[in-house]
């Protein structure tokens, strides 16, 4: 089954700074009585006709001694307030117990083998296992926990070869996500000498005889303009046992530097290569290369602002797209005549959003979302509906494992109260059977999940999940934690997060708002929360907050909010647009200076979603909400925990540093010990992917002790 229109940059988890490292950095330093006073060194410039003054531009240089001193002082202040909070030991014990339930990945098939990842107990990173036969004996194939004492080397991705002889995998250190590709022989567990660097987020497709693969790679520093080596991704071809530096270039010259190609050989024909090129989160293009003829790849899409994903099977190209169909549909065409005028609709658009579809066992397996929950449907190869695949309940399909020539399918499933579970079924018929699961020390029957609908500022109906213990009294004073994301075509569907139970078990309410900008209701929903319509996301979240208060779940003194990455931008907008509405904010790996964000790390990739201040029209809407530019001197703000990471290669830590300095200087509570503004920076960690469990526990202790303190919860 094809991978669908999956995103490369979604913030799936957000973590905080290691308390152990901080304690060791200054063991005898006295506890600060107030936050540091950051130097004010204004930089004034005129941007699109507006005078912009940035008092903390110097904090953008993370390597300067001045910035490092500021960070050290901020961290000491943060520790001085968080470490003495009561109940931290109890929070740590429960978090350790809940995170020790581990994780379980969806199996993938290759030849006689089944591959999957599992993490158990206090292991920092998942282990890649292999077994022969669907119920065979597991064998450890790759354990990255052995590659670093502190668990900070992560397994970023892995691809099994067609016959299952090899696995190509990427590893990176310190949360950097800067993957290096390695190869391991499955039968023996031996490492092959082939090592390929600069393979961050690599797309890989193997030849049928396992002798070679096509893959994507970033360029060398020096081969592109300074500061641009993170872009310019191209497709190469590697034969096992050869020098990767001599791998021939297959595709990529002439692309926009921020275009991202992905590769997939035809299911049953090594001579046909399908290349999908992502151009942001609303547009992609597709090319077909006839490798036998040696001709240049043929572009088969028309340059319109739509998304396309495909798969080649038995001379037919199956295309899933939102072209003139915001809920997506599927087309089919002959590979020999793939031009747009030859496409025929195979599966029409429906009331559910088609998230991905592909060939499985000679049939079409389609994954949908309807009202923010997953559906799985089976069609014949000519598009005739065959049956729904029953799921264990209302929840989320978290991964599918299938192949074009296999009659069996695996899928992962979870919900707010169901830990990760793997199911297996035969396409020929029969119910899905539980293959394996993660067990958690909770009683699901003790909790209640509701999906509520509220009305946003412009009249749009927006859903929200509310999750709490049964028997909750709507007294208007329940401690409530609300989160959201609202961007990049990402759906916030029901998922199991063990750490949340620390909150729920203390009488807390957990709420997830499904804001515009996400994928929950198709491309119209996504586009309703991006570019010049980004304010809709913020309005939706404000409306969700006010709804929780109106329905007597909570009040302004007991409402906290949390979000990371694009959700961190959301938190920044809430801080500056409605500071009166929340008691506490956890703002993780955030974007906050929206006039300069595009100048750092990989942020040019996000211009199609946000826009750029370099464009006069786009500047106006960015300036209208950029949190860093809307802090008001003398205003009172919620208690805030800004969280970022030293090795974040997605969102530069400068956002959190500058915002902390500005708010501590200008907010009426900037120097407050009771309603503080704090900064926490994780060491040897990045945006969130690959975070070791030890650091996750440390993060959770800080987050929940901060929230309990601010909302008056006794831990």
C-alpha cells in the first residue's frame, strides 16, 4: 500500500530540558531571586514600509558567549522555581510507570519476514525486531540503545528490501534528525559497509531483487549557496557494495530548492519509477520515469494547486488526489498514457476524507477519517466497494502494513483509552484479530470521552474531544488542559498518551480542539487555517476555551493550554491575543517571530503554509498576529513555561529565547515568582523526534508540577 500524503514535518511530541544536566552544570550556584535582565540592544529596520524594532536580535546567535550566559541564567532561574514544587517525586513515579508501558509499531512485510518496532520498560529508544512467520519468534535486528549511553541516538526511519534480505535505516544523534543511512543484512544481523550521509527524511524504494535502491539525499555543504544545504533534495541510485559518492543522479536538477521528491518503483515492474514532488502542504507534482527507455521523467500533473499521490500496478497508475475534490478521490490511468486527459475516476469523493489508498493483495485498501475518527474500507481493483473493515472502536489507525502481492494486512489502532494495539486480517474475509498490544495500568471504564461541537467567531462549527474521569461535576472549577495544532494538514485524532493520565487522575479535564488548518475535514478545512486565514485557527481556539468555560467545565483561573511547534505558535497567539483567558501556558518549540522565521534552519519549507514577510502582501497578515510583535508593556499575562531544545533543527530556539526576554522585561508579571515567565531548554535534544524516555519523564515532571502549581492542584 502506498504511503499516502504523509507529512515529513509534523510535531508529534514535544519535550523539555534534562534536569540532571542542569543540576550538574552549576551544582553550588545560589538560587536566583529573579529572572536575569537581558541586555537591550535594539535593531531598527524598515520592513515593507513599517518601522520594526527588535530589542533582542542578539539572542538569535545561539553560539555567542552573551547568549549562552543568558541561557545559563534563565535555566538557573527556572530550576529555582520548579525544583522545590511539592509532589515532584510522586509525579515522576507515575510518569515512569505510564511511559514504561512502551510502544508498538505496525509490522511491515519483506519476503518471509515481518519487521516491527517495540519499546519496553525504561528503554530509551524502540528496538527493531524481525520474525519469520506471522506468529514466529522475535529476534532483535537493531537496537540503537547500544549506540549511546544516554539514549540520545535515535532510529529515524527504516525501509525493508523487497525480498526481505536487507533493511535500510537512518540514525541520528541528539535529536538532530540529521540521518545517516546504514544497511543491515537480515539473516545474519551484519552491517553492510555502505553508509550514506545527508539522508534526513529520506525516501527509499528497493529493486525487486534487493540489489539496489533509489533514495533521496541532501547536497554537500559548499555545493549550494551558504545556509541552503538543508534544501535541494535530489534522487539518486545506489547499487549495494558501490561507493555512495559515485551514485548517479536520477532526478532533481531544476527543481525549486524547497521542493521535496519522494520515490516509489512500480509494485511489479522495476523499470517504472514514480516520483512525487511536494511543494509545501497544498501542492505536489507527479512524474513517471521509464527506466528501461532511459528517458527523462515525464511530468503528468498540470501545475495546479492540488495534492497527488500514486502507485503503479500491472501497468496502471492509481492516483489519490484532492483535485476538485477537497475530501480526495482516486483516479486510474495507463502508465503508457499517463497524461491528465486520460485519467478516469475510480473512487469518487465521499463524506469522509480519504487520507490514503493503495494496492493490497490485488485490491484497493483505503484509509478514511470521518468526524475525526478512522475508517478502513476495501475496494476491488476496479473501484467497486467490497466491505468495511471493522475497527475496535472510535479511534485512530496508526500505521498500515500491507503489500501488493500479499493477502494479509496489519493495522495499528489506538484511542484516548486504548493503548497501541496491532490487528491482523486477511483480505479474503474474516474479522481482524488482535496480533499484539501494549498493556497500561489504567481502567478505561473509569474514563469518559465526548466529542463536543462549538461555534467559532465566523459561525464555523468546530469539534473538540473532552476526556475526563466519569462522574465529573460541572462546577466551573475543574483544572482543564486544552491543546490544539491547526496547521499543515495534520489531524488530531484520538491517541493514547500515557503521561496524560497524571493529569486525569488528579481530577483534570483534557481537551483536544480540532482547529481549522488541520486535515480533519479535507482540504477546505486545511486552507481555512493557513496563509491569510491563519487567524481562523486562533479564533477557533479562543472559541473552544470560551465554550469550556460556558459549559462549566472550568473557569479562567483553572484553564491551562499547551501546544508545540505550529501549536507553539498557537500558544504565542493566545498569550498575546487573549491573555485574560488562561491561567497557565506551556509553549513548546514554538515559532514566535513570524517576520524572521523563514531565515532560520528549514523554515523556508513552511512559506507555502504561513507566507513570508519578504512579500509585501504576506507581511501584512503575518505582522497582524506575530506574537513577538504583540507583547504589550505593562500587561498581565498567564504564567508561561517556554520550552525549546538546543539541537532543534526545525524551529530555531531563538524564538523562545527572544520571547522570554521580551516578556520578562515588559509584562507586569515578568518578574513574578507566583505567575512567572520561564524558559526551559533541553540539551542533546531536538524538536521531539527520538527523544529518549529518560528525558520524556524529566519533561513531564516539569510540565505537570508547573501546571499543578498554577492551577491549584495538590499532587
